[in-house]
């Protein structure tokens, strides 16, 4: 169990903090902290505040992912999916939504707009070399094994 600290930002006492909607849910739903409804026209995008900031252990990241219901019913998804929240980020968590549907969509205050999933990030060291190890794939990629 990793401790995650959530800080509610001023003026957002009425906006729920992220929460699981079922006991074993991987994602914690996050809520829109818009002052008034934001209408996303088809093709438009908007950066939606969530009313909280957080701190997590260094070995974690949080991914901001779309909710499948909003995507399926309304074409609303996260443009930069999955969004990356770095462990050292202390600003307000925001969700970059885009409307890929055919109709305008209103995002209301308090509405669940996305979900965050916590992941462990391996610590790595990058090193520059002259040669890479041989493999049977070599430089093949982008469909070279067939359709
Ligand atoms: O969906 C997102 C994606 C990012 N962020 C915040 C947390 C993250 O740590 C920071 C930077 O995100 P990212 O590294 O994806 O963006 P960048 O364009 O590389 O910005 P920066 O130069 O600030 O790293 O923005 C969010 O609140 N929501
Ligand atoms: Mg970055």
C-alpha cells in the first residue's frame, strides 16, 4: 500500500476528491472543478481543473485516463491519453478533454470526467553506447512481421 496525499484546493469543498466507484476498481474517478458548465463543441478541447493536488512516493506515476462511458456515449476522451502526472508535480491535477463526438457536450461542476490509475515506474539509468546488442528482430518494425 502506497500512501498518496491529496490536497483539496481552496474553493472546492463541494467537489469530491478522487474515489473508486467499486471495491477493486483500478481507477479513481476525478471530478470537474469548473466554476460553471463548460460546453465542448465537436472537435474542441479544454483543460478541466479537478480541484485537488497530490503528492505520491517517488516510485509512482499517476495516469489520467478516459472514462469509457463518456467515450462511448459522447465521444469525450482525454486528448493526451494517458496523461502523465509526475511524482514531483504539486500543481492542480487537470484533465485535457476533447470532444470527438458529433454533438456539443456540457461538462458540469462535480461531474466525473476521467480516472487516475497509479503505476510503479522503474528507476533507470540511461547510458550512451557505440553498439547495441544483436537480436533476431534487429531493425525490423512497423509491421515487418506481417499484417
Ligand atoms: O493529463 C495531465 C497531464 C499532465 N498534468 C500535469 C502533471 C504533470 O506532472 C505535468 C506535466 O505533464 P507532461 O510532462 O505530460 O507535460 P509537458 O508538456 O512535458 O510539461 P512539463 O514541461 O511541465 O513537464 O502536468 C496533468 O495535470 N494532467
Ligand atoms: Mg514533461
